């Protein structure tokens, strides 16, 4: 499994997951929305730590920077 997520992509996902957790703790979200967004937050955190997003594969998306060629 090759990584396909760049640093900025990972940081944005972690920030979004943290925002979801804060909204849940402040009781802004509850019920079904809390469960759905909680699952999304877990997926964001897992994909951020492994650096691979399976949803990017069929679309051939990669936010990872390509290495600069050596002169």
C-alpha cells in the first residue's frame, strides 16, 4: 500500500476530526449526526496516521508531493 496523502491533507483531516470531537463534547451535535460524524472522525484519524486514503485510489488522486528529480 503506497501512501497517497500529503502532509497538508493529513493535517486538515486531523483538524476536522478534532473539530467534530469538540462539537460532540460541547453537545452541539447529538443523536444520529453524532454517530455519523464520529465514524467520519475515526476514519479521518486512521487514514491520516497511515497516510493512505482508499477513496483516492479509483480516482487516481494523490496529494503527496512528488520527489524532485536529482540533477
